[in-house]
C-alpha cells in the first residue's frame, strides 16, 4: 500500500513539472477556465448569434491575463522576492482587463443586448468582481509556485546525492591508500636528508586531509580554501613526479577572494583529470596552468594541461566523470547561468568555466 501511494504521488509530481506534459497541462488549464466561464452563463442576455463571440472575447481576455501573470509578472517580481510590486502589478492587470472587457461589451456588443431596459454590461453581474479575477490569477501563481518548489526540492535532493557520489569518488581518487603510501615513503626518505622538505610535505598532507574531512562537508567554502586545497594537491603530486610543473594564478587580491564562496570541490574534478592526463609515459616535461579571475558577478576558472602524444584526447573528461560534473553545474546554476568550454588540441587540453557569484 505504501509503495502504491509513493508511485501515485510521484506521478502527480512528474505531471506538474515534467516538460513532456507541458502541452497537456495547458490544455487542462484552458478547459478548466472554459468550463468555469461557461457555467457562469453571463451571455444569456445577448442575441444568440453574438453571445458566442462575446464568450470567446471574455475567454481570450482571461487567458491573456493568466498567461501574462504566469510567464511575465511571476518571474519578474514574485520569484525575485519583489512581492509588493507583484501585488500592485497584478491589481493593475486585473483593472486593465476589466476595463477592456467593459469597453468591448458596451461599445461592440451593446447593440446586441436583448434587455434594452438594462445596461449591456455590469462587471459585478456578468464577470464577478475584481476580487474574483484576482483570485483566479493568484490561483495560477500558486500553481507556478508549486512547480518551482517541486523543481527546487528535486534539484536539492539530486544535488545532495550527486555530491555524495562525487565526494566518495574524490576520496577514492585523491586520498587513496596508494597515494598516502607514496607520500609516507617520500617523507621517510626525506626525514634524514631534507627534514624541512619532509615537514613541508607533512603540513601539506595534513591540510589536504583536513579540508577533505571537514571543510568539504559544508554547503559553501571560501574560494581561498579551495585554491589552497588545489595547491596542496598539486604540490604533493609534484613531489611524486619528476618533470612536472604547475602554476596557479589570480588577478584578484586575497581580500576579494575571501568575499567569494563556492560549493566545495567544484574545480577539483578538472584538476584531477589534468593531473591524470598530463602524465607522460616517456617522462617528458608536463605542466598544468590554472587561472582564477573574479568580477562583480562571475568567477572565471581556466585549467590547461599538457598532453603527451600517446594520450587519446577524446577520452579526456569522457564517460561518467563529465556527466557528473556537467549535471552538478546544471543543478547548482541552471543551464543559462554558467558556461563550460572544453577545448582539446594536439599538445594541450583546456577547460574554461564561468559561474555566477
């Protein structure tokens, strides 16, 4: 019985938000409005030939008002938290709509009014008061709000699951027993010959583990923490590998960077892939160049890594990794709010990412 209710509720939710049912949702809305107006029977005092034209005029006017509210006023004001402006705009829309209907009925359909002793149009009698129109529009606002809430809840749930998957994969790829084993061996070899370098490795490894265990579990982290984590990761990689160089640059001051918060481990999948695919089996020089740039509204991230001749370019960022990265960006910023460009070439691989602050 519980499974039945779950599936039923899931079907209703899918119907409300799934793009496949968009046309059907609009058809049902129009049918509901048509039946609502038809039940009012407000055209009975007009001649039979013109009452249908009058009904169609009123129906299309209401449709126009409803869709202006749903696709213009709600996104422009309500979803941006400008509630007072939203209410004023909806009131203005209702007033203009009713004034338009008053003009149409009195000046175009007035001569087809059967009862010549009465005025051909009374708002309260034929179309209800402005309160009725207001409630009708607010009902559609409630539907849009419900759709938005369901989408946001679904995104948050999916993002949480995806983040957990990414974190597990990162822990497996970054802080594997093999990685730690190599680091400890390097520390052991350096303790007698170069104690200061061994100390530096221990500090960096400690910072790396601390970030993974504590800061990465937060919803947001400061950008300098993420950059420091990437720096420590690449510094340890440089100790493990010969002929490997990296640079991390930014055009902004530390105080500017401190003001920016991002989801944790947002850039690490690109850095991981750069490390993995910059390795050269012939032990030629390999390098990674990372750039951060911040404006008032955006963060620009660039990661360029060298590629050996033996590397198959099309396999870089392929498969499940790219899908997970792209899906996470879609959930965090929506499709229209970020840009991700992956540019392969014979000697290097470049990733350019722009996200809003």
